[in-house]
């Protein structure tokens, strides 16, 4: 037994098997997902093309289903968040060895303050340590990527599809500040 009805989106007549009553099906004309009615609402006068159930196997005579849209903004936010983490990890990898070498395994607060004053003097005199400039650029780029990822993640989370990518980016963005704090604890 079949259900026959008009597609509520494109107005074309379609039919489905009665087991798909009150369930989502794909319209063979507009390729959109529609809700099949509980009973037929179309008077049969001609052969109707069959609708394919959502997630079911489509007949061979039907065109392939249109792939679902991707949330590109959310995917970009995840890529930016990962780039942000890579920059922060790179800056910590550059900074920590010289800092640990200069401060030792158990630095005292006085030792840390003296080293900070020495670094400030070197930077102000125009001759910073060789690791400071690449680490600073990586931190600058990491911060820019982090802010961009935040904006894209918010926009991606607002969209009605593909939100998982945006939430993944937000989770990756939370790791960045924790990594900087952890690096600060390890470095001090």
C-alpha cells in the first residue's frame, strides 16, 4: 500500500510506502527532506515517482541524493584553533629550555625577578635574546588565530547544521589558555 501526497516544498506529487507514514522522506523532485503524512492526500490519476526514505536505499532510477551542506565556518574555526595551539606550543618549546637553563630547576622569586630585569634591559637596549623574537611572533600569531577561531566558532555555532565542528573549536580554544598557564608554571 502506498501513501500519495504533494511535496509541501515544491508542490510535486510523490508517493511512499505506507510504512513511511509520519516519517521523514526525501522528495525526488526538490531533493529536500519532508514529512510524509499519516494518510494519502493526493487522488491518484497518473504514475507518481517514488520518494526515497531518508537514510534508506534509493532506487536505481533516482538521481543520487544531494550531499548535506557543511558548516564551513565551523570547520575554519577548528583549523584556526588548532593553528593557535600549534603556535602556542611552538612558542613554549622555544622559550622554556633557555628559561629553565637560566633559572635552574628550583628558582627562587628573587632569582626570577633578577632574570626578568635582565631580560627587560636586554630588550630595551635593542639586543633581546635570540629566542625572544621567534617566540614573540609565534605568540602573536597564536593570539590572532585564537581570536579568529573564537569569532568563527560563534558564527559556526549559530548555524543550524555542523555545530560539532564549532564546539570542537571552542574546546580546542579552551586548551590554549590552559597551555599558556601550564607553560608559565613549568617555566617559573
